């Protein structure tokens, strides 16, 4: 049977401190979950990133901003560039907030998504009839 090694001086103290911090982090995580629950209860949304010091817009205004940006970029479409475009307007927009709102707008058929960019339906390319008919015109 192998003998247990003696830890170098100070290691036990470090292990105890590490364990204390891990326990404290767990408590803080639970507190943060409670705050998220409160935000959801008060706002009806679980998108806490839409509120607070980094955001200058409420949840409905984020959609309006994104629609404005989508109109601005037209057929080019929008992805993570939304954050930079908003910043150019002096608006702080969190990437997660933009992504979740664009995703919801897609689910509501307000925008289209091609796997890379979001576009307003007016700027989405429709397949030509020739492509649908295998290149033959009717």
C-alpha cells in the first residue's frame, strides 16, 4: 500500500480556500438564478440582457431597432453586425439580446434566415421559376 504524500507547506490552506470559494460561488449562482426569476416575473420575458446598465432600450424597442437595421442593410442581411451597427448609432446592444430577438422574429415569420444572415422578406431572394423547373421555362 502506498504511503500518502505529505503536501508542501501552504497547500492545505489553499485547498481549504478553494473549497470555500467553490461553495461561495454556488451560493452566488443560486442568488443570480433567483434574480433571473424575479426579472422574468416582472417583465414576462427571460431575456434579462435586454435590461440594465449595458442596454439603453427596452424589449419592444430592441425589435424596432433591429427592424430599422434590417431595413438599412437591405439584401446584405444582418448577423452579429447588428451590435456594431447599433454602436455606430450610439446604442448599446448586447449580442445575446440581438440574437434572441432575431430568432424570435424568425419564428414569428417577421424575418427570414438563410443559416448565415437575417433579412426582411422583401429583401430575401426567391428562387427563380427556371431553377424550380430545372432550368426549363414553361
